[in-house]
């Protein structure tokens, strides 16, 4: 799938948000500056968030809760995670039971971490254009592609 601009990435994120359910994980992979946080911003806007969205690089997890969003969701950035065993301390399993997760740098979570996630890999195709490669798990088959 091709995305031509930042505005199109935000629109895609808002469309994706309409499909998110409790228990979902969206895994966002790509190099630094590829657009992972832009896509996350679109998803959060689609869930109703009206404030600033920044990458949780230092905090690792930014939770967003109702009434500011229609569904609790945690925006996670594992870039600084050195040991996948530290995931337990982040409480992501618990967060996922009552909401959803959107995870940047999911590969740092170790093998199997994103086995059932909607996995989106973002690659630059130009100054603003991006190529999205999507692995759709069974739990998303009836919701993909977003409309």
C-alpha cells in the first residue's frame, strides 16, 4: 500500500482507528523517521484524542484513556528496551485486557511478541511518500482493509 503524504498517513490512521477493538495490538516497524509516530497520531485522532502526540521514547508507554479517547489505548515505544524480559514490568498484558496497544519498534519485544498483532512496516519512498507492508492476523481479517 502506498501513502503519498503526511496528510494521507494521518487519514489512514484515522480509518484504522475505526476498526480497533479491545485486546488488539498494532505493531509499527520502520527506521527512525519513517512515519510510525505520524501513523500513531492519526490512530489517536481517530479515537478522539485532540492533544499533542509524541513518541513515548523515554517514558516507553503513554496511556490514553476515556473520555479523551473512545477506547483505552497505550502508545508504546520499545526503541530503548534492552531486554525483552523487561516487558513484564511495563504491564502491557494488563493494558491490553482493557484496551489496545500500539507498539513502535515491536521487534525489540523478542520472538513471538507480535504474533497476533496487525503488523505494519513503513518504508520511505520519497520525501513524504511511504510504502506500507501489512501482515494481517486472523483477528483482523474481517476488518481489513480499513474504510
